[in-house]
C-alpha cells in the first residue's frame, strides 16, 4: 500500500497513532529548544540577558512567519496535488519554494540588521537590555535564510505524509542547537551572541539535510530539480494560502510587541524576564496542538484533494480529541508545579504569590488552543486561506489588543496575564461555528451529487 493509499483508506485512529507521535516529538524538541535557550541564558548570563532575549523573541518570529507562509502554502498545494494526482504541480513545487525562500530571506536580513536597535527599543528595551537585545537579534537575523529555507522544505516533506523523515531532520538540528548553546555561551564565553550563533549553525545543518532529502530522490513523487522559476499558477496559490499562516506568526509578533511594551510600562526588567519565561512555558505546553495539527495536515489535504469530505471531517475530530487530551495533561503539570518549572530559567529568583497567580492564569486557557490550531490548519490544508486569515486578525486585533490595553488599567500587570482567558473564550466559539458551517456545506454538496 502506497503512502497516499494509506492516508486515503487506513483506519483513522491507527493513522493518527502512526503519524502523531513523531510529529509531537519533533514539535516538542523545537519547543524544548526555546525553553533550553532561555534556561542557559538565564543560568550563565543572568536576568538582564534573559530580558533582552525575551524582547528579541517576538522579532525572531518574523523569520518563522515567512517560513510558515512558504511552507504552509507549498505544503497545502502539494497535499491537494497529491490527492488530485496533479503531477505537474508536484514536480515544480520544490523549485518555486527555493526561489521564494531566497527572495524573502534577503529582504528580512537587510531590514532586520538595519532596524534592530529601533525595533528592540520600540518594544521596551533600554540601556543594557537594549544593547544585548540588539546584539542577539542582529546575529540571529544573519541566518534568516537557513531558518526560512529549512522550515519551508521540511513542511513539504510533511505534506506528502512522511512525518517521521521530516521530524528526524528537525530533531537532529534542534539537538545540535541544544548542545552548542552551553558550549558557546558558557565554555567559549561568547555571551548572548553565542545563543544566536548556535541557532544559525543548527539551521544550516537543517537546510543541508532538507536539500539532501530532495536531491537523493527520497520523495514519493517526482521532483524537477532543474526547475527554479516563479510560475504564477504556483506562486499565487502558495502566497494566497500561506499568507494566513504568515498572519498567524505576524499576529503573534504583534501580540508579543504589545505585551512586552505594556510590561515595560507597568513593570521593570524583572517583569520582562518573567514574562519571557512564561511565554516559553506556554509554547512548550502547546506542543501537542502543533504536533497533532502538523500530522493532520497531509491527511486533510490529500483527502480533500480526492474530494473525500467525510474522511476530512473524521480526521479533524479524532486528531482534535487526541490533541486536547494531551494538552490538558501538560496544563495540569504546569499548574501544579509552577515554581519548579520557572526556577529552571530564573534560578536565583524568589517568586511572589502574584507571580505564581499570573503564571497560572496565563496558561489556564491552554486546553482550548488545540481545537483552535486544528481549525486553522484545516482551513489552510483545504486551501481556504482567507478564513484562517480572518480568524487570526480577529484573535489578535479585535480581541487581544483592546482587552490587553484595558485590563491593566484596572488590574495592573495581572490584567496582561488574564487577557488570554477572555480572548480565547470568544475565539473558540467563532472557530467552532466556522467549522460547523464548513462541514454543513460539504454535507449539502454530497447530497446534491447523490
């Protein structure tokens, strides 16, 4: 049985059990990586360095946003092409992704280097924190091409259903980063720049492994390795579909900028460092949502390309159930042992009851994120980028920003931590409605065909 046939016909629980563990593991390694970066910076360089990296953290997601745009756009187009047996698109998708990666990374590297000081200062960086944050981000942005290129190609590997191969490459590169961090920061005394250099080297290796995968013909479809053009019939859907994924990352950057700016207004360097630690814990906790969504993407895309809507719906609900259960378990652990987890990044800190309360309330809506991620990936995988983009705008611009500005006026810095609770209650209701509406339209289409 070919991989396409397995995705089209295998028992959905068994398919989820096969695809998801590796996807979750790969996503876990990536999230653990950001956690470990903060851990070593906090341990070796102290509170101000952690505050500086925390301010640069949202800017680092700009590279992620471009990678997501190209990767998700290309992956969705590829999955649908595999399901529809569109061999021309399958052959050309690799070359188009490579050319687009070169263009967008060159733009990001230039602008990131020039405007790094202004961006860090705009978020709330001052004095030593501003200087350290600028140093870190300028080094990091020099490796933007490898990050965008590697992640985009890796998503193409996942799109054909080869989750294991994609995640092995991600795991190897991330483990290398985790090894290099203490060497560069501690042993070689490279300071905060050492963390950025470790990331660049690991993403360079990631890029080499991704190129090797395609050059050695390990794909389940034919790839034209001589085709490197920007063909409109490929570029337009890649960008159209991918823009929603980019929007998700960009909106996260906007959220982070607003949050850290408000933290700088209502608090001090300690509060910036503490918020940075909380965000890394939140990302680590949301691993199952990312992992299950990543595993579901080729299943949804390939079956949608084959017009098997019933199977797409089955995949969505079963993957959502598994993701929600695992995320809830992690949420419980974080809520029960907050001091132990936070002290890994802030070893010399004494946490007040307010700090612990803020940490717990910020993470509390975590169990709702799984269904949100699944909904976004579902719409991206079937090519309906506009819906996913609208949801992201609603999430950040309509719900998050007004609430996070107003609540601190009454509750101080605690209002910033409480904002995700209110935001996600509104958001999850909207996502459920949009999914219900889409499934109803598919049911109607099937009845009319009969």
